[in-house]
C-alpha cells in the first residue's frame, strides 16, 4: 500500500528543508532526522541525532521480514502509525529494584525474543534494562526524555555497541521515538 502524504505534511517538510539542510545525510538517516524534526519542530535534532546508515538499513530489512516492534510505554506504541507495536507496561509490576517500564522490557523480551525493533521514548530505566539484557535487537530507538537518567541512558546505549538511533541530550520523548521508527516503517 502506498502512503498518501497530506498537503499539510508536504508543506511542513518544505518549511523544514528551507530552514535546515539535510541533503548531505544518507537516505535513511535523512528520513529519520527529518521525521524527528517534523514531530518536534526542533531543528537541533539535525546535529543531535546519532545513528548509522547500515544499522537503519538492517532494521528496515528486519521490519520487512516481520520483526516485532516493542515500545516502552503506550504513548510510544500509539505514535507508531504504520504497524502495531507491542507494549507490556500495563502487565508489568515494579519490584526487585525494577520500575514498571524496566519490568515490561523483561516481559516483552520473553515474548518476542531476539531480532525485535525496540522503541524507548519515555523511560530511561527501560533503556538501561534493555542494554543489560541479551535482547539481540535489530535496532534500539533510544530517545527517552527527562532530567533524571535520560542523557546517561542514551550515552550507555551508544557505548553498548547495539544498533541504535539516539540523541545526545535530555530531549526526546514518545513523539520523537515513534517518529524515528515511523520513518523506517515508511521505507518498508
């Protein structure tokens, strides 16, 4: 099915490209960065987003092959528009030193196993738990927001060597994390 782009979205991208030059970016990186900027109206994401084209290409191949998408919270799952995302935060319980979001990562991993695309836009604790586990993801979109642990969890993700899309500050959130994965899904 071909995606129909609304004229308002087309105009938004025209304005975005008039304000910032993304033409030097590889195609999938450009798609991710532009969609994140579009979702946030924050041009800083051009310089702040960290990803590698080969990781994005591998994620697109995994998504084409039916890899599951797992979201840390329901707001992230709701923002992923091209495919249903799994979120187990409602079923999870905090305890044993884990937040509900971190416990939900464990529940979801037991369900989906390796090769999933993980999308974290809210909970730094979910991202930290995912890094600790042997999830063997196709990709981790790690863009949690906040002043407590968000920047540090993203730094840990970059240091982990896992294939990822992330950013370098406290900024992030459900909308930008979902936007990053939507950009890849639209490429599928």
